[in-house]
C-alpha cells in the first residue's frame, strides 16, 4: 500500500536514491533539501506525489517549519527518514572550532531536533516509524573521523533511548548502519588542513587512501536503499540494521572484541558492587 515518506537530504546520495525508488514504487515523498532547484526534474516527472520542502538542519526554525508543513499538507506521514548529514575528516588536533561546531550542529543536533519536532505529530496521528541513517561509524571508528564518529555514536544513543520512551505510542525506530557506499559522500567530505605531524600516523594513512582513491568501497547505493525501504515496510523491523559486508564484518569484530574485554574484567566489575555487611 502506498505510504507517505518524509526524507531529509533528498538532493543527493542515499536520500536522492531513496526518493527515486519510492516514487517509482508509487509512494508519496516529502523531500527536504536546501536548494529547491535540485529536484526540478523529479518534480516534473512525478508531480504532486513529490512535495519539495526547504530545510536547513542547522536552523531550528527551519526544522520546525518543514515538519509542521509536511504534516499539515498530508493526511499522514508514515515514515520519517533522518538522512541529511556530511563527513568531516581530520585528526582531532587538526580540526578548527568552526568545523567541529558545524559537524555537531548538522549531524547530531539537527537530527535530534528533527526527531523531537516529529514526535508530537506522530503521537497525534497514532504512531509512525523513524529511520535514522547512521553508518557503521556509529559502532566502530576509523582514525581521522573522530568528530564524525562522535555525531554518529551520539545519535545512536539518543535514538536507542527515545525508542524506549515513545514505543507505547506506536512510534518505532530503525538505525540504518551502512558501510562505505558508492555515493557522493567522499566528494562532499570536508577535510581539515593537514598537519605534518600526522603524515605518518594512521590518520595520515587514511587521508592518503581517500585522496588516492584506494579507500575500499563495497557498498552499492541502490541495494542499500532497497534494504532500508524493505526494513521500513516490514511489520517488526530491527532497531539496528547493518548494511553491506564491510559494515557487518567490522561491527561484528568490534562487538566481539568488546565482549572479550568485558569478560576479562568480570572480577573487577563484581568487586565494584556494593557489599552489604
């Protein structure tokens, strides 16, 4: 049955691919973008089934206005996809205060405020589903992406908590965790000014791999989006959805290593418990 989807960051990458797939399947899409002309051709092709709405994630009033408009113009918003964001690369010491502030404002605070704006309206309509696009970087970390990881780990913690708060209202969540995927993420990557001191470090090695094009990317954007749509349309989707062999492998290895470390600390953990005499 056709649904109405609200998607942020719909002008490129996974957001654009999802918008195209959903429209082709007969769904309605409220596509939020910063530049209205970015979806002109799609609007001409799909007419009123595509509602293009301006939204700037670093401006609270823009978020509130876009969400309110979407719920006013459509009988129901079935799925909200919090997808907008970008990558910031650089060793922590290389980053400027402005780069840090904007990364957090966009990827973390903007995503938080989008969800907060949607919750009362989803409650009022009797429920709905929110898909938060994170990445494998919400569970593991590469050198040179410290602030990007901070936002992804942060939003995953936020979502896991909120999911427990709003479950009784019929609102549930999916955290999508794709591995490196063939989109324009790399082209839009903001890169801090490098310091010579980090040239021969792991961060420097990742920088060279990105610059030279040798950073391995296995994920296919169309298949990744298709998997997210399938999960979002299922009756009982998983809270976390690892997408691609790289994400599955890296997250599995990280969780196994943490479990082994935790088991090794069992005695220390037990000794920290209160002992009533």
